[in-house]
C-alpha cells in the first residue's frame, strides 16, 4: 500500500510541510557509547516534527528507538511502532509510545513498515538496522518501491559501508545508477533535503506493479495488536 504525499511548501508561520507524510526510521534498542548518536536521534525527531512527518519505527521504547519515538510523539506527530510478538518483552520497557502494531515475525515487520512509509532513514545501529536498510535498498533496485532510502551518517559512522558500496561499483557488482539509491548526509536537516530532491535514476529489475507482498513471503492477513 502506498501512502499519500503532499507537496513540499513553507507556511506563513514558517512551518516546513514535507512531501513525505510518514517516514520509517530504522534504529537500534541501544544508544551507542557516545552522546553524538543520541543527539542525532533527538535531532532527527525534532526535524520530523518541524516538517509534520509521522514516524514508523521498530516499536521499542529503549535506546535510539525510545529517543526518537518519544521526541516525535511529544511533538504532536503520530507514531506507529511495528514489533514482532517475540521481541515485545525485550524491546519495550515502560509505557509504549503511540500506536503499537504487533506482527508475527521479522519478515512481516519489514513488510508492514515498508507499506506504511513514504521514505526510509537509518540511524547508526547494529546488524538489525543495517539488515533492514539494506533490504529497502535492494527492494528499490528490484523495483518493489521507488521511495528514498537515507543513511544518517553521524560522525562518519557509515563511511565504511558507503566505501563498500563504492567498491561494489568499482568491482562490477553494483551498477553506478543503483549506487545512487543510497542518500547520505551527516545531519538530519541535510539528509531530509536530499531525500526530498531524490529521483530514481536506475533501471528497475521488474516494474513495481508486478510485485505483491504475498510473492515475497509476507502475509497480508491483519495481525493482532
């Protein structure tokens, strides 16, 4: 399901209205050792609020997940957390933030987050964060979606990953146009501006209309909340 998007504009009161209605942020249940990562999560949350963008995220209330969800929720924007039932006791501590949707497994979690969002951003994170954003990059390459995918490259955290992508182009494993799928910037403001301006330039493997979530092995049946 594709979500609607409004045209980017600035109101007379100075508010920024984004073309994105809802952005999925991939982030971890850890905060990292350095304050710069927590600051980045808070900054991104404030930027989403400033642009009246709703948040889709992994449903936890600890670590960077908790920081960004609380910031967006307290700023008056809707928050949707999507979490597998098995992870609820591990990732959610204290009061849940906003709307929480419980799904069967990790596959359904990613499919639901992808359906709900107009764009994707990865904060610094571990294996789970990287796996989620890499799947969205792959889905763009395949033609499953045409939504921007961004890396918030806080203090160069993703430099090595971006260099790996560049090596993939150099060695003939990634097409140059597909490398452009990945949008990156060191700050939330710069990243959101770049994502607003993003236009796919790569040749999709298959047209989007040919893809169905059911073909990817994800159930369309509603899950208990």
